[in-house]
C-alpha cells in the first residue's frame, strides 16, 4: 500500500480543540510527530502532503460521521452519498445544512434538529422523517457492540455526545470543497486501491474503538482526567513496543505526561489514539473491516478498522 503520510484529526466545532497527530513514512518506518492544532482547513491537505519523505498518498482520518443512514437515503431519491454531497446546500436541498429550530421545520430536505433545548424530543425526528425508531437512523457501524454503546443519531444536534454539528462543519469545510480531488473511503474503493490512485484519501475514524484494540479497560477511567490519561499511557507503551517500525521518540514524552494537563489534553489524546489505529490498518495488522453490504459502500460508509460480528 503506497501511503506516505497518515494523519488523524480530532474534530470539534471549536477550532482551538481541533488537534491532529501525524506520521510520515521513511523507508519501512513511520515517524510519529507531536500532536498539533489542525489550523486552516483550506490548506490542510497541501500542508500535510508537503511532509511526505517518500512517494505515496496522504491518508487522513476524521472522527465525524461520513455517510448517511440507509433508512433515510431510501426516501430522498438520490443515487449515492457522493451524489448527495453535490446536491446538499442547493436548490431543493438549500436548507439541508440549516438545523431546524422547530419540529414543524424538520423534513427530508432539512433533517438536522434541534437548534436549542426546550420542548424537543428525538421522536420529533422519527415522526417528521417517517422513521420508526432510533435504530433505523443509525448506520450499521454506529450501532452498539459488546465494547461500546451506540453512537448518537447523526441528525440529532443536542447534548455533549451529539455528532450532527460536527458532520455539518466537517462535510462543508473538508469534504465538499474537495470532493473531486479526494478518494472517499469506502465509497470510492478499498484503501489499497485508493492508495494507488489518489493523492488524498479521506476516511472516518472512531478513537473509542481503538481504546479496546490497545487494551484500555472499558470503564473506570475518563480521557478528560489528566491522571487517567497518564495511567492509560501504560497501555500504549507496550502496544507501541510490539511495533518496532513506529518511531515514537517525539511522541513518548507527550504520552508520559498524559498529553498535557490543560483542557485540550483529551483532544491530543484522541488525535494520537486515532492515528495509532489507522497505522495498524495501513500496516496490515488490522483489516479495513468493511462488510460486503451494498448500502454500506454506496450510502452509509464505515469506520476504518471497525469490525463487528453481527454483519457479514
């Protein structure tokens, strides 16, 4: 697989909380750099491509949803997720990115809701979109597993775990302006195929999946606590030691320090953890995970490296 740079961005609506971790390939080794702010998204891809020491693609991951639930897509009359991205924001889809401020304003063409709390309920989404329940508005990769709870609904934009506003900003800032320039995994093909034909590959990630892969416990700690991040670093060290092709000289002091004691330490933590999961897939230690389901490849997308036993 010809990938020269791998980057993972921990996304946020707050630009000061957008952190990324980057690894560059030199020969057979990956050189991991200290976490840094994402900065200007309009120049992000070009800045990262300039770091390549060897020829190859840029693989960049974001922890916001990239895809739409199949139950919703069956009702909107478009052909694919790529086609939808070219349509959203114009003509009959002009309000698609505008979060509905009242239940009466929710529609297939304006599915995000609500703007603010007070008299709101997820049932309003189900009724307006004619979807039976929450499970139908979750993509397969977002559903609960033995290791984690289900993700928040894409179209719900309220609460600390909501992902809708992140998807809106990520699609508009990162994906849509460069849609004709990027390979969008898995919609455009496998990682192996895209690495051979695209200079930039964009993929969805989920750092919480990687917690378990590294060996962090399911409960009893929080990434928001500095002392817990120091403690979880003890899980990262042996995991890295088993991967001698990862040069972590610049990264090790950050791990030992718990990614810093300030409030953005949790963002640096997730940026690095997500990068480690991506590198395992690129190096072939973990499969891409995507099932052979047409709706997943065409509409829903997938989380890189996510494996589950309940789908083929």
